[in-house]
C-alpha cells in the first residue's frame, strides 16, 4: 500500500456504498434507530448483579476477573484537601478504531450506531470498532466483535495511532488505543458488509457533527480528534501514514497521583446500600443495571454504572495568534491521574476536588469574563462514556476571542498546532480536551475558524 493517503484508492460512485451525506441525514438516521430500540435497562441492587460480587479486598468485581472493577481510593497528597471516592479500575487497554477510505474524491469514515446502557438516548454514532479487550477476546462467552482483527492488526495502514486517556476523576488511569485505519476501496466495500449498522460518512460531515448536541459518542469524538489537522484544512495535502502507536513515556512525565486503594466500605464519606453513594448525596453514585433485549455480543448482561449527580462543564477559550489559533489550557492532576498530569481546557468543572471550593468560584468568574469578550461562542451538550457511566453529560463551549487577551491565572496559551502534536503522540490530553479539539476541527470545516 502507498505511503500516502492520496492515491491508495480510486473513485467509485456512491451508489456502490451506503453513504450518509449530511449532518441532518446522520441525525435523522440516528433518531430513527433510537425510536426502534428494543433494549431495556433495568435498575438492579448491586448485591443482586449477576456475575458481580464484592471481593475480600473490598472491590466490586466480575467473576471472570475481566472487564473492570469498582474500587475505593484515598488520596492524602494534599493534607488540606484529602480526597476519597470510588473509582473504576479498568487495566485492559480497549480499542477504538475508525476505518476510512476515499471515494468520489473525499475521505469517508465507517461509523456504526451503537447502543450503550448508560447513554441517555440509548444510541449514538460510534467508530467502526469500539471494544474492551474482554469484549474482543469474547470473555463474555458471546460473539466476537466484527472487524476487530483488522483494528488490531499491526500491518494496517494507519493515519493515527496512539494511546489516549479517559476521565481521570472517575477512572484509575484508564486508557484506550485510538486508531484511524486507511483501507483500499475493495477492502472497504467488503468490510462494510461485515460490520452491522454501519454507514460511510464524509469526514467533514463527521467533524461538523461534533458541533451538534448528543449525536457523536465520546469514543468517536476521541478518535476524530486525531484526524490530521492538515487533512482538515486541505485533504489533498495529507502526509505520510505510519504504522504502530507512538511510544508513550519517551519524555519524563511529572509526577501524577498516587491514591491508596481501600475497601469500598472503608470510605468514610460514602455508604453502601442498594448502590454506593455519597452520604450527602453529592458528586455521583455507583448503581447496578440489567440490560435486556439488545443485539450486542451477548443477549443480556448485568453491570455497575457510575451515575453523576450533575452536569459537567468544559469551556475552551480560543484567541488568534501569530502562528494560528491559541487555546487556553492548564495541566491538572485528578485523583485517577496515575500516568501524570493531563492537559485540559482551562475551565473544566465537575470534579470532587473543585466542587464547592473558592478556586471553583474564581474559575467561574474568569470563565464568564472571557466569554463576554468572545465574538462567537459555540456550545454543544455531549454524552460521556455510556458503557461505564449512566446519564453522564457535559456542556462544551468554544469561545472565539477577537484579540489576544492577557493570560488567565493558572492557565497558558498553547497553539493549536502544539495541542495537535500532543494529541497525535497520545497519553497527554484529557478526553474533554480531545472533544474540544474535534469541535475545533468542525469549526474549521464549516469555515467559522481560520487554522
């Protein structure tokens, strides 16, 4: 296969492929599938979950030892603000992969319409392959994930390939491998036939869809953040592809968090009843659910889900700079940031550590001060990981400033190109900042932002 994306395929007519051409058509198709969804998600006490139980070390664990477990964590690194809470520990590295090909002179991605038990709308637009290692190795005893062998292939022609972090306020150092794999046209046609509920969608349409509320799931937004910026601005200028993920840990990372794992029933501010919840009913709870009547790898399953008590907020200010757009970001260590600090948007709320503190109030004032100076503010409500969280949604705002405002406290201005480079290397950006990056590429696509 050629080392360059342009030229690996030849044009064919769209009549040969199942294609969705516009954001409106994509939403319409997603809504149609939501309306016909037959799955039921039933509440179940944690003690009654099939195949789940408390272990001797006080963690809620699946009987196979696979998938994930819920553990208690305590972080005393800041004596003025000790933290303790349940965390989801998922040591397996999952696979998120978008297959792309080129026809009719345009790059298209193969999306699916995926049900997750914690997604408020049931179904959202997802990447071609989205699976934990336990799922693609069929640890559940069900069917295998379609096209997983291609997503995992080290011989695949890749446009992007990196390990990326997920929510470190709720996960203990969880990462997934994110890939974009380029297929020749003949292979693309054949694979699309084997992946259920799949459609080809032009990449510019997918990027623009990230500006819409509750349409693209978190995993697709994460993968699309790695769609090369050069291809967003000029598809014909797409550079060399590469194989294999960038190696993480090449540069020394600053110290991250070091939480102590403790039994769930030893968390002093949390209580275990039919669920695990904060004694003041704040932050989130861990609840049980039973999923039935849905055509996934298995017909029915039980699992715990983390259910946030409120809505998250992520605001990214963008200003013009001499070398292109600059983003106001900050480094933070959350309780689950065992891999080192993550680069986040300067204004990001919803974590226990800043729930009602003075720093949070100052952050809200600074955020409002920045937003009133913006010429445009693009907002969308996005759902977070529906496979582990129940009803987790957050408001994302991109504020486009007209001038180079002064740097805000506790943040720094970083060029879009620098953030893009960090994203391509992986293991550095928060999942929320990656959603913002995908939305930025959507703004570039629709002409609202100059790269």
